[in-house]
């Protein structure tokens, strides 16, 4: 735990935040999440629950198959019953249904512990959906030891502790992934690729040598980027950020993202590439992940969220944006207690167990040894022979980034070696930090304007980022529409809140 305290105290982004998808988004993470259609919801069974113990329903997002959740729940309850006098019910909800189903669950007492995911933390608080955890945390030295001061502040709203961040790569980078076989064939110097201009030279070379494939494709669906560039989304998620602060969060002046010089430069490059046939012509209707297109031989390259994970076979990468932490670094995935929970004390006990007990964390994340994972001699784990993340019936080890405290569970070998978490701490420690870490914009006073501007933003953002439209024509048009919808009022309110945040 001390290793995590060291990097967390440095103020270390998952993307999965409001727009990581926010992501997490990206929403950015130790293991790449499979496509959402491969993530059926699987509710845990109550057969193993002991009737004389409180039952805590824990609700988490699913990017992989959790068909065996009832089996894992039974194993987990053997530990929880003996050590903590509680039982758990595991409820996994597919990411596509997450917002609708969790909002419904939070209206009643059916769920107790719930992942704060996609929906901004401020929305949960403003809606009265989650409990303040200050009193529980004050009475739990073990939990206090898990989190640094800045990490706790990163999930506070109006000075109260409403959630606890999970552990993942708080920092994030942007990498440029390429097909290794073509890199070798054309003798491309990967170490010399640092900028968009460097990438453009490579793309022209590849396009001439291999006109039968796409030189470059979006990172995911129609999104050329999914989690970051050089502007800070101020806690709303990269895909939702029509306002932002620039220079890696160093400039604390709120501005329209479309007027950020780095945004203009990026879109200028993308449009030129698009016009020259360097980006797939049907990028806006693309439905395949960029990495899948590259690995499948249909494309040469794509952007990717940069971390310390092992690269897939056949892929080489150049780092384009160095690691940095945005304002939403600690809010990509959090864990909260439902305000309507029938037994919040028991819910807190489960929170303590999943954050501090390696035995509990391992079963919750990885499932049952021999059935869902096997141990390797180097201390890592793997899926059993013949099984991978897409075929496992409890694939949690492949989405460790969504669980409360993956760093006290084993590392899956596909992600990294046994010292993965030490390297992750170093990755986060060495990242540059936005001055706005922990800031969360409360848009409740400008709700109508914000909704109108978000709709306008979503009309233009992806088209500009993938180069499908001319930024010289479209950016002024988008800015004019945003201003007419009330963007200036939003910027003024956001600046007011950011100034107050900075003063604290």
C-alpha cells in the first residue's frame, strides 16, 4: 500500500470518467476493455447468502462476461462471512445499460455499494443518490492508510467525502500504435516519431507502399481520440468537454475547447490527412476499435491510451503525449454507498474489505483459482489454458481497472509482469499534474445552456477530430452556435468555481 500512497500523494486519469466512454473512459486503464456487446449483465445469486448476516449488493460495470458471478459470490461469502460478518451479492451491469439501470437502482434500496462510473460524481451528489463517507472514514484507520490526502480530495464534493477512487493508472499518455510488420518492411524509425508532423511523414510512406489498407483509423468507433490530448476536460470527460483549460492544466483560464490552439492544430492535421487519403474515408461511421483494425491487417496505425501495459503481439508504439493527470484523474471509477441503502454500516464493511483485504480483492476481481485463473511461477496469473478474456465466464482479471483495489490482487500476465504495480506507481509519479486535479464542475445553475451546448458539441467534435470536416469552416460555425446557446455564461460560472477551487 505504501507504494500506492507515494504516487497518489503526487496528485495522480482513468477514462473512463463522464466522457471516457468518458471514459474512461476512459474511459485509460491497465487492461483494454473488450467491446460492450461482449459484456452481458450477470446478477449474483443469493443462494450462498447466510440468512443471519446482512447482505450487501455491490453493483459494478461489466465489459466482459460474468456468467459465473453466482459461483464467485459463493466463494467470496465464505471469506466475508467468517472475517466480517456480512455477505455480498454481486451485480454486474453491461456498460451500454449502465446509466439507465443504475439510476433506477439508486431510487430504491436494492443496491448498497455502487461504482461511480460514467455519470459525474457531482450529479450523484446533487441528486442525493449517495452518502457522505466522512464519518465512516474517520473511524477507519485501515482505510485512511490506503488513500493519500490528494486522492481523497479528488473525490470530494463541497468538502465532503462522497466516494473513494479505485486504483488504476491515474496518469495517462497518448501513444501511436503501428503494425510491426510494415514498420520493419519500410524500415521506419519508431524512436524518431514524436509529433503529428512525424506521424504524417510515416503515413505518407505507408500510403504509397500499401494503398490497399487504411494508413490510420480512429481509436474507437468514430473517436480519433478517446481520453486526452493537451487540454484538461475539467472533470466532464474528454468527449463532453466543449470548455476546458489548456497547457496540460497549467493555464487555469477556462476557454472554449474549439478555440484552444492545440485543438485547432490537431484538427488542421487530421483534415489534411483525411483529404490526402491518410485516414479512413468512412471514419464517422466506423464501428470497429482501431487496435482491432490494425491487428487484423486492415489498417496500419491508430492512437491508443498510453500506459505501461504490454503491447499486443504485432504492435509497436511511439509516445506522442507524455503521461499527465487531468482534473478527473481520481473520478474515472469510484465507489460509493447508495443513499437509500437499507444497511449502510454493512455496506461500509464491504468497502473496507474490498479495499484492504487481498484475499477478498483477489476473489472479487479474478474469480476462483483453477476455474477462472491459474497462478504462474513469476507471481502473475493467467486465464486457464484455452480461455482468454473474451471466452472466460468470469473475466474480471482482464478489466482490473474497474475494481476497487486491483493493486492488492495478482497481475494478469497479459497486462504486465509481477512488478507491474511498482512500475505503475513510477508511471504515475513521473507524470505532470494539472493544477485542476480534483475539480468537478457543477453545472446545475446553467443546466439548460449546458444541455444545449453539449448537443451542439456532440454534433461537431468527432467530425473535427477525425478530419472529416474543414476546421477553418466548421470551428467558427460551432463557436457561434455555442455562444448563441449560452456558452459564455457556462464559462463564467465554470471560471468562478475553478477560481474558488484554486483558492482552497
